[in-house]
C-alpha cells in the first residue's frame, strides 16, 4: 500500500492558539479586537517567547484525528508559520500532546503554505485558515484540502467558494 503524505497546520488545528492569543492581548492592551489581536500575534511570532507556545492546550478534532492517528502508513508533515527558533519547543509540544515520531517532519517559518504543500506532493492537508486552504488548492490541485471548523472561520462559505472555482479546486470542512 502506498503511504499517504499528510500535512497539518498546528495553531488552530492541533493547538488551541486563538484563546491564548486573546488572553495575551487582553493582558497587554486591556481590550481584544481585530487590531490588538493582530498586534499581539505579530509580537508573539516575532519574539522568542517559548513559554507561550509550550502552554497552548491541544485540540481534539475527530475529523483530524482519524487521519493523524490512522493505521494507514503515512508520512506526517507539520507545517507552521511559527518562527524557526520555536522548532525545539514545537517538537517537544507535539511529542507531549499530539504525536511526533522520528519519521515525522516539522516545517517552521511557513508563511504561505501553497508552495510547500505542492512541493511535498501531499495527499491531504489540514488548516483552519480559509485563505491558506484556498491558496493550497490553487497551488496543489491534487491535494485534498480540509478546512478545520473553528469559530473564527465560520464566515467562510465553502459552498460558494467551491461553486466559483473549477471542480479540481475543492475545500472540505471537518
Ligand atoms: Mg492555523
């Protein structure tokens, strides 16, 4: 059997990033809105703030888990825009809360996922960001793309998007 090549975004898919981000924004700015959230996010991504990443709680989404822990042989790639300096902390977190074996690969500093997913010839890719999902389907049409449902992406109407694009460019919700 051919091994599957699977890709997973981390924050919002495996790690509960948004509530932790909002808590930090509230702590620093006294208010959580789009602006303070973006400022906080930029600040977290910019600094070597390992304690933030280590404390994130894991998410357990069955639709992701059935692929992540599948008995089908697979290559797993964890693809995140977290800065490269977080690589050891992220690996340790994955080992503790999700899974990370010697054959798994972590790619940090991935701001745009499309080219990476295409270059790795992934069979399936999971992300909570509709923009990233759309980019991946465009750059890597053979990859099955799964948008992981989160409160912050309910605005994205997948049916409309799929209708507006040709049949090869499809996004599925899990
Ligand atoms: Mg994400």
